[in-house]
C-alpha cells in the first residue's frame, strides 16, 4: 500500500524530534496528543498533522515531574505563597503535578477544608494538583472517608512539630490514625519529645549551625523506627518524607516491604556546616541539612534502590521572617522550581542516571501513590512532559523564582540542565522557558484507589 494515500491523522499537539524517555529507554520519536493524552509514539512527521507543534530537537522529553511534597500556604499564609504562584513556579521548573501539604491556616482536616483548597485551585493552578489531609487526634476516626475524597493525595502526619499546629506524636493517636485508612500515609518523622528536651541547646546558643545538633539524627531515627513498627503492627503502608540521615537510610533499607522513602534536593545538594555558614537561616529546614556523611548515605540510598521518590518540600517563608534571630526564624525554603534543574545538574555530574531520575520524579510517585494516567510516556497516559536541555548551563537567580516569597537558597548557583518546555495534559504551559499559556490548565489528580472525579480514561482508535 502507498503510504502517501493514507489520510494524515490530526493531533492537538505534536512533540517532534526529541529524545523521549519511555519505559523502553531513550528513543528518538515524536509524540502525538489528543484531548490531553498520548495517542501515538514513533516517527509521525509524515503521518500526523497537529494544531500545535512543539520542537524538541536536541532536547529530552521526560514524563512530567510529580513533586509529591509542597507547601503552597493557601489558605491563611498567602503572604508566603499561594496556589497560583506556587504552581507557576512548578511549571517554570518543569513540574507538571504537585501534592500540597495540610499545615495551612486553617489546617486541612475536614471535607470542607479539602474542598476549599480544590475550589481555590480551580482555574488558578498551572499544574495538576492534589491535597493531603492532615492526620490528627481530632479527625483520626474519619480518615478512611477523608482519604478517599476526590483530589486527596492521602493522609500526612507530623510526628514532630515543624511549622504550623499539626502534630500527632502520641503512640495511641498514631495507632488510631493508621487503623483508619488504607492508602499510603506520609509521615514527617522527628521525635517530638526528644526535640522538646533538646530545644535548650539552640535557645541558649542562638546559632543556626546548631540546628542539626538540636534536631539530631537520633530524633529522626527514633520517630522513623516508631512509625515503621506501628505500620507493621497495623498493616498500613507508609511513606517516610525527607529522610535526612545515614542511620534512617540504613534502617529503612532493612524495612522496605511496607515503607517507601523520599529524599529532597536540598539534603542531596547542601551539607552542614557549609550551608549554615554561607546561608545562615536560609538553609534552616526540618529535618535539618546535616553533615556530608549523611548526604553521602542518601546518595547511596538512591544507588541501592532504597529511595523511591524525590520531593522538594517547597516550604516558603518571607525573607523578613527568615531574618529573625535563630531559632525564632522559621524552618523552610523554596524548592519546587529548582528541583529539576538541581537534579539535572546531578545527572550531568554523574551522580545518577537520567533514567533513575525519571523514576524518582515520575514513575516512583505514580507507582507508590497510585496516580491514574501519570508516571510514564505511553499510549493512553496523560500528555504531561518536562522537556529539558541536558546541556544548557544556567544560573539560578532569585528573580527567576515565582514564589510569593521570592527567594531561593541557590541564588547564584550555576547548573547544567534546564527545563525548556512544560506540557500539562497536552497544554503547552511553558515554551522556551517562558510561561505562554493564557489559562492555568491544572486539574485535580486522579488516583486509582479513590472516588473518581467523573473523568474516564480515553480510548483512541
Ligand atoms: O522545614 C520545614 N518547613 N519542614 C517542614 O516539614 C514544614 C515546613 C513548613 O511548612 O514550613
């Protein structure tokens, strides 16, 4: 048959000429998208036309990056961040979906708290999104119902106080929380009792270099051990957020069956005391950035396959707030926009492969949280792409940061590897590193285990 006579098929979007990271590896193929989903992969130049063409020659097309830990502060703390600016930073940084944390004001504890966030994101979010419900003594018995609400990413528990009033450190409360739910539960693991006992260390010294001495490795390990044991006792899957220490990584490597592990770019990129000497309280984060040997152990955890996910823990505070004398300065830094540039730089430096990075930022989150239609570039999956230039050398600057807080601890840092185009369900949101979409296209993320949002998977002839 003569191919010339075949009618050309028509796509909404054709991504052309890129090196596409698929489950098969790196392939020089085009990608056609219709109604926000991938409908064809291959050499499509002769057989497809499209409303929008996106030139990816010389670029790598990654499955959309899912950042499963951000704090966007809306409602109540919008002088630090909001859903519009937070998600704008996300897409400028090549992130196509986020899970947002419940330590807002009010806390996210009820169906109406969750609905208020979904409503606030509607029409204002530049990427897809889901919201965690906070697990606490007041809503423990409702959590099974709550975690199944559309747009809910699952339950998040703070075992140690960080920022905001959400805390569940009592073992009996933790048992109640774990027993009332089935989805993977995310945990901030620092031992509250030990943190309280040791707070005097920093109250007297006022020295931010003591932050990892106060919130030490043992504080993290104690909480991690306790929650892993409670998860085993209650038969619950858990996700230990922002693992920061060698001891936890060693422990978690032996308890992987029910437990998944997140590390953050800041723990992989910075180390103490250097970061505190250079950046003061801008480097202050919970759990803290620790000495080089801990960072080395996190990298080993990535190489050994212990780590499942990289999340940014984007946690903005204003520069004025951060300038307060330590320890009154709040812990947290921006990160959603710098996650991918920093991690591409680590790929360039040979610390991990591009394929491993893609699994940590896309396949991993999709797999462990049961995200519907995301996590890989494949037929029928959402057309979410983080299209990057692996060779571009760029300097991260505060004025590039979209966050309301307007700063990054990496101001002035030059990286190799940069997000160029960002596509969210077939919408080209960022083109040539600039926001080009007129309307924020973000929608609630769909999960396999929860009530559907009324959207059906598409079928394509
Ligand atoms: O440093 C942190 N800040 N760690 C957290 O877990 C919370 C966060 C915040 O919300 O500011």
